[in-house]
C-alpha cells in the first residue's frame, strides 16, 4: 500500500507543477527535485548535512530521554518533589521552543551543542510525563509480591518498575523521536553552519527551491527512520504483549 | 523456642483504617493460630477484612494493635518463609510461566542449576508441562493461578497464605483447582492458610475452618472438620458435609443480621 500511496502523491505533485502555472522556484517538478537530490548526494553535501543533523538529533534524544527518565522517576516516587517541581516544569513547557531557540544558540554557541540542547528540551517533556505515568501504573499487588519476596530496591526497580513502565515509556519515546528532529532543525534554522536546517536556509537564500525540497525530504526520511527504529525496539521489548498464540 | 505447637499465630489483632470520621474499624481483636502441616480456611462475608487479615499475617500490613507471631518470633515485616498467593494470579506479564515461577529464586540469588531443578519439579507438580514458555496473556485463569501457586511454593516456604486464590475462576475450574490444591498439599506437605468466601470449598479442603463476622470482623466460629482424607468432591453430597456447611452458614447469617 505504501508504494502506491507514494506513487499517487508523486503523480499529483507532477500534475500540479505542470498545470498550475506556478514558477519552478515555487513548485519545482518531482523530476527536478530528484535530479537535485542526486546531485546533492554525488557532491557529498546531502550526506554531510544529514550526518550533522543526525548527530544533533541523537545527542538531543539521548540527553533528553535520560534526563527525563531520571527526573520522572524521582517525581513518580515522591509527591513532595513533584509538587515542588511541577510548576517549573509546566511553565517551561508553555514557552514555545521556537521562541527560546535563539536564546539557546546565544548560550551554547552556533555549533552542535545548542541544537542538542534544543532537541533535548523538546524531547524532555513527553518522556517525563510517560515515565511518571509508567512508574505509577505498576500494580500494587506486584509491589506487594516483591515486598513479600524481600526484593531489594534495585530488584524492584529492575525486575518490576522498568519492565512494567516500558510500554508507556516506549510510547513517549516514539513521540520523542520525531520531536527530536524538529528540535534540531529549529536550532539549525536559527543559526548554524551545517545540518539540514542550514541547507534549507541556504537553498532559500539562493532561490534553489529544489535544494529546500531535497533537505525536507531528507528530514522526513530521518524522522521516519528514527520512528521505525523505536517501533522495532518496541516489538522486540514488548513481544510478551502479543504472542499471537491461542489461549489455552 | 516455641512453647505451643503453633507455627503462625495472631494475638488480638485489630485494624483501623484512618478516614474522615474516626476511622474504618476493620478487624476487632482477632486471635487465631495455625499448627504445622495444618490446612486452615478463613471464611467470612465479603468486605469483612479477610484480605487485610491475611496481609497482616504475611507481614505486608501493620496491624493497629496486636501482633503476629511466626515460629516463635514476632513478625515485623515479610518473610521468605511465608509464601503468598494473591486473589488475581498477579503474574508479571513480561515473564513466561517458567520465569514467573523462578522469580523468588532469582530475587534470593539462587544459583542457576538449582533454580532450573526446582522450577522443573514445580512445573511438574503443578501440571504445567508444555506451558513453560507461554506468557500470562496466553494462559487461562486456572493455568495462571497454577503458575502463581507454583511461584509461591518454589522457595519452599513453611506456610502458604492464599487470598481467595480461586475467586476469579469459573465454578468448574474452581472445583478442579481445589482438588489440585489438595493433591499438591499432600505431595508437598506444609502449612496452608486460605481465605475463601465459598463455604463448601472451605469444608472440602480444610482441617479447620475459622469463620469471621461482618466488619469489624471477629472470630465467631473455629470449627474442626473431622472428615477423613482423602476427600473428593462427591463428599459435598453427604450428610456430614451438609451439616458442617450448614453450621458455618448459620454462624455467618446470624452475624450478618
């Protein structure tokens, strides 16, 4: 079904670029974009900038996820900590990321670090919430079971809380994976000297619209790949949820 | 160490849950004792605090007053030597049947080979061969509860506390599981204390039945069941069985009205 859907979209695009009468710098044909993409791959620009964005995205995703899980666990375990910190967390989330991206670029410089920070920031919230929900969803009876078996804190964490929270946590990671790409690109659009966001800026500046399209397609591919990787991870880790065997 | 014969004893246990108007009085100075290798059932109207009592006996819940004595010592927190079977099978859905059974051994740091040996014999005893690698979602209620009982027995506790273990099963499975429990008890020996709301189940299985009143629960009857073993489900049609059951039912009814 997916190849048909993509083919259909390409056909519509081709027809639109042919008959809409829009100039090529607004709506280039798929063929033109394809040629530009091939050229960008051949001269190495696309690979270089995709790689730069990928590093920022992964950095942001890892930093955001790890810090959100640590803080989320603390919040899930302690109502006091939660009451104290939640106003700050909610307030920080009401600031649009695009609005503070320039600030982060000033603070952390025009290099990769600022993009990693922006990406981490945007990834942080959904993972945090899902960690809290996941840890709180651990059934009381299973906690009692672990207590009755004299499980240590570490055993309760590793054998009960982590696996029990995993489905919800992976749901958060799915959202986080796509958001991390957005975060990195926002940072690159504000100020950078590499990355796909930077490439978009360049293309726009010199009216090379086909290059903008190329960069956008690369971004979509990047986000979809990340998302699919999380789905694969989910399938592997949560195999117990659906074994597909009949009930006996 | 222990002047009397009991393995597990409750001395004047009371329990009050704090709430708005003075607290919810659940248990009212309950005393009972269970001897080694005895099978005791606790029966009472639903909501009378049977589960709370069992949780106190397991060391999972602190009584408001009174104490639990386990093999001569005051029980302050859970013990490995006290096994617990929950109302729902309470399995870890991400673990296979085999790995659920192994959990207590794993937590106690038992070596791999010994773990394998013990879990294998438990799986055999529970009639779970062929189900080892299944996840809980693929097990029926009865099978899941077998795994849960296997898990409670795998580290060979001195006493097994069962909280309405068959409560969520259908009537036929329930009867089968009762007979299975007797078989396991015979093979394994050990002390069983089971909460149930089924009077026939209690009379069929237990050496002694303890009847609790409505909340706040008191012990209103402590009845020996002199029916010789082995017992089978056909006993339920005998006169002796009927009169014992009637006695228990009468006591519950009197204390409800």
